[in-house]
C-alpha cells in the first residue's frame, strides 16, 4: 500500500507577511486563490489540513465552513500571523487561544493542530510547546534545516513526540506530537527542504519527487505545504517583499498538479489516526 503523505495549506492572504497594522491597505485575493486549490483537491481526490489564520476565518467564515464541510481539516496558523520569535509568552497564548476559539466557533469541530507563521520556532522559544500542549494534539512548525529565515538543523526529520524542555529531544510519553516539514537527506551536505511553498517553485519537480519517494520507501509520510499565493502568478508586487516571493510563480500550478497526481495525500488527523 502506498504511504499516505500529508498535504497542508497555510491559509493566509498574500499581504500577511507584513505587520498586522498594514493589512487593511490591501485588497484580498485569498478566496479566489483558495478556490483554485479546492478545485485541484477535488480533481485529484485529495483531503488536506488547512492551517488557517484566525483573522482570515473571521473575515471569510463562509470559506472556512466550506473547507471544513467538504472534508478537509481545519487547524490553527495563529490569529494575526505573529512571529513567535518576537512575542512574549502572554502575547502568543492570547493570540493562539483567540485563533482556536474563532475556528472552532465556525466549524463546530475541535482544532487538533497548529503551525507557527514563518516556522518561527527556535531554541529561545521552546516554551511555545508547553502552551500548545494545553489545547491541541499536534504541531507542524519544525523545519529540520537551517536557513537564514528559520529552521532547527538538528531536529528529528520524522514524526515524534518532543520534549517540552528541548524539542530536538524525543519524549515517548509526551503529550504533543510534532510533524516536521519534509526534507531530503544528503550525506555530508545535510537536510534539503522539499516541503513545498517556495521550494516547490525553486527546485525542479523531479528532485521533490525523488525526495518524497525516498521518505515513502522508509515508510515515512512527507509533510508538504502550499500557500494560496504560491499559485497566484498575478500576485501584486509589495515593495517590502524579497525576490523569492515572486520567483517562478508561473510554474507552481503545473508542479503542484503533478504532486497531487503522483502521490497519495491525506490530512494530518488521518495520518496520525486522531
């Protein structure tokens, strides 16, 4: 039987990497772009986990209800797309609980998962996991790589239960499950990210396919992700954004369809059997 990989969507608008106070200046494109993703999921019979911003859910509750009602999982991506490296425990807890309340009110279903915006988990904020463990079953914020933007190089590559004191260590009796983002391990060089998003646009498709196949041969599911803006070739230019926001947008839809066609996908809840 083929391994069921995990498909996820970080449901946010194209301007959500800007400070929250700037968001009202921009016209939303999230409904159109998310509908495109939903159409592709229907075409390839894929169910996915949507890590949803509470702000987007409040603004477009009908969209979130539709996603949930068509069999996809709704999880939290925070309320206001906060960078966890730049907030206090209290600020994060307030934002996190607010997002959970918004999502559960709309769907009528318990939120089981969380993903940190910007994959913003590092050795200075492991306290995040203690807060998460109060409310949810799993997290998917750890990227076991090291880039200029994020990552924890020595974190496990496969699903595990992290110690709340040091999340690179496993606690087999731990309450929280961690689903790391997919990487391709190359001896000496280390882990190469193949989880989607920018990497879907940057790497040739054959390389992502190779990496996922290697994970699946080991019996391991790959956690992949996409943003609605990744499939929007006409995404408006924002002066604060770097080149990688716009790199190879035109190729993304074709590559994404190949992924959906070539591999089996399900939700995080399905793979974890929650």
